[in-house]
C-alpha cells in the first residue's frame, strides 16, 4: 500500500465499480477500497432492472432512459457477461382508480417521448397468459431492460483491474486526510494510507459514515427491501412485471387505495425472470435500520400479493428469501456531486432502488466531473449544495 | 437441560429427571438405565423385559420407568430398544473398575479381551476399556451387545466404542484435493475447477464463491456443496473456517410453495 492515486473510490458496489471503470477509461489511476468484497451488500441483495415507468417524468425518467442506452453500449464494451437483456416491462393495475392514475402518468411519459403502450385487460393477458384475469389493464414499456447486478460489478472491475485500477478488498477506510485548506490529500485505511487529491464516496447506505470523516451530514437512510426466489423451472413470465402500486410504494406523492396489508408493509408485487430460470419476486420497502432479516410477516404478504397477480405461483416453490438495504434519500434524487466545501471530495450515493439502473450514468457523470469536462446532462439536481438552501 | 443446548444428554440431566439408578443400586449389581427422555411413541422395552421390570403404560409416548428392584441387568431391553437408548451399568464388579453394556450396530472385528477406546455419549474417546463380552443372539435380532470394563469413574459416561476409523475417513476426505472436473454444486452444476477460478478472481469466502459461480444458489441452497466449497477455499487460501463463513441462513428452510407462504391454505 502507501501508493499515490489520481482518485480513490470508497465502496465497491455497483456505483463504486462503475465510477472506477469510467474513471480508468478517462485515463486516471484509480484505487477502489472496499471493507468487504465486491458487490457484497446492496448490489447483491436487490433485483436489477432499468425501467422507465418507475421513474417520475422529467429528470428521473431521463436518467433511466440514458442509463438504458448506456447499458446497451456496455454490453459491447465489457467482456464479462452481466446478463443484459432488454425485453420490456409490464405494470399492472388492480383497480379502475389505479388504471386512471397510470394512464395519466403514462401519457406524461409518452409526451416526453418514451415508448409506452397503455394496455386493456385482454392485451395484458396476451402478453402474459398466467396473469390474474380480473386486472383492469396496465402499461407496457418497450425500452426496459435488466442485468445481473453483482455480475455488473464484476464486469466493471474485470475490464479495468490492473489496467489503471487497483482493488483493495477487505480494507476499511478509517479517515479522509485533508490539508489546512480542507483539500483532500489522502485516504487512511486499516492497511495503510493511499495518497490522493480526489476521493469518491460510493458507500450507499454507509455513505454518511464516510461523510462524517470530513464533517458533513449526508442524509441517506437505509430502506429495506425483501425479495423471494423461486426454484428453477418453466418460464412463468417473459418480462419484468410490477403492480402499478409499486409506484405508490416508491413515491409518497402518488396516492391511491391499496390492499391494507400491502400498505402496512409497503409491499408491491414485482416479478423478474432471471438468467438461471428462477424468478425473483418482490418486494417491500420499510425502514428498519441496517437490519437485513427477511421477516416472515413481510414474506407472507409478498407471497400473497404474488399469488394474487400470478395465481400460478400458488403451486410453485419458493427456495429462498433475502433482504437488502437501499440508500434512501428524501428527494428521490441521488447525490452525484463534488462537495465544494471540501475540495476533492465527491459523493455518488443515494440512488435507493435505482442504483443498478443508474450506475452507468452515475459513473460517467463522476468521471466527467473529475476530468473537468462538461457533464453529459444537467447535474445541478444531484448537487450536495441543494442542502445549503 | 444440556440436551437442549448441545444435543447431547448428560448424566446430570438424567439425575435431575430422576431417571438414573442410585450409586447404591449400581453397587449391588447390573441394572438397566433407559436414557430415553423424549416422548417417543414406542414400547419394545416394556414388552421385551422377561421380568416385567419396565413400565411404559397405556400411552406409549410415556417415558419408560425401570423398576430397579426387579431389574437384574439381563440386557434383553438393550437390544430391543430401537432408539439404542438403554444401557446396563454395573459398579458391583470391583472398587476400581465397572461394567457398561451397550448396543453396537456397526460392523466390527472386536474380540473379547481387546482393549479399545471407549466413547462417551457425544462419541468422544474418554478412556480405554477392555471387552468382556460380545453377544449377538437370535433373540437380539442381530443387535450386538458389547460389555466393556472401564475405570469405575467412567461408568456413568462410557456408552460406546470410539469410531476411530470413521474419524480417520472424515479426515482423509477433507484433506483430499478434488479434481477440477468434480461436480461440487449439483443443483447448479458447478465444478471444483470453476470454484478455484472464482477464488483466483478474488473470492475468499462462501458468499464470494456463490456470487461468482452460483454454487449454492440452487434448489438445495448449498446443503450439499457448502462443506466442499469450504474445503476448497481452505486448501487454496489457508483461510480459517471463521473467515470462510457460511451462506446467510434464510427463510424458508426447505422449498415451500408461494401459496403456503402466502397463507392461503384455508381458502
């Protein structure tokens, strides 16, 4: 250790590995420091879809779209197979009220130029024959894609490790060193000091800890999500499917009546076919500190919701549950930012459930900022200075 | 009760439950002790006893009570107990050694007068013992009963013979290096070679291997392969079992339908 780098990245989840990849591509010498192993926390305890219809119209959806385009390029750039697939996604409406909200919402996205079809119940069943027959309709988004989240992390590292990237796993950051003017000068770890003028905090739910080291308060909270896995079998569904209520559980500003139990645990049905022929079924959102137990009450509600939308699941086996904590931020906008009070200190964190999908773009934006280039999109909404107002 | 903490019954547990013969009784001559403490529905001990010294009663889930005044330590019940839970103890033999008779249903080549390693209830070798008697009668339905002479202070603990060869086999298997083409994870069809490749890519523990290879992600959730993956990591990196860890235990313990999980059985 005790080497000098252009940039030191703290945290080797999907955001950290993407930043590492994009920075090395710009010619920087980069160190990636990780307390555990690559993709060991949130990025391997999630599902992984890049969606349009789960984003708010405006910058949120624009980022989702830009990320999908970037995934298509990455699939060609990266040798390591991260199981990219683009087969669209469905959002289901259970009630007329939901269908009404969804239609209005879809029209806003369509107006922004996204390819979304509004489906009637018949069209829905043509897409997915195993769906419950009493649904009121839904949305189909053509562009949506999926990846294997932890393989994406491995792919980013695999492409640049030893070619400008040094990876320090099982290495804990203990302090961020600054000079008298508050400029970053190094990263202290339990294994030695890495000299650098630039550090990127990519620690997701643990970003506040790395923030405290320089005396800033990063308002990220862990928000837990539980997911169930089926045994491998015949294809139950062809694409990612979500209940539109997922939007309701994600954004507090969309209000409509839902199943009271689903409401209580903030559960919304999602299902995602995986490359291993299992399906991932989710999911819940609740605040429970850093705990990653999958509570039986939440599992029950998720299973119940899943059977309600896809009755065929009733007789299909669940083989595992898991839970991860997502970096929640009140404004539903991540921090992708330089902290100007601490020159050389960057944050890329707070993507909540969109970290995988927004990782390519986040890495690119950070690399552009550090290279002093004009970012490929307006980054002011992601600035840390939003808390100074 | 130690049984509930460690899975191994202790003499103290039995004494606490009032199910162990007194020192005084053992000093008078051989006597059966039924180390049966769970409500298992069976009663061959009662029906086999030629002296009607064992009582289970109408409800066959009752624990057997040995009438130590009637029991003469004939060992009929030792062979009859399908749970291999009955032993005959004798401290009347001498001041320094006593006798323990126990069922032994493994293949063996022991002879009378052999000195063997005696094992306690956990299977651990605690002292040496001399074989006094080996019986394998028609009546005992091929259950061998061995009587060992052990130091008197071990009569309350010795319940079998230490299985040296088996322990040796386990050690041999664990130090064996699996060929690269050996299938380690059968559910996901992952070979030892693929696991070693994952270790070269940076995996240092069970979860690291799992994420890089899918070993342990299949139907059995690592029940079959995890010990082998652990062994390969240990051989490749020299990591301790603590460092290698295990995959996070998660609900459900075995496959269960989403219908059952969702609680819709009553509908």
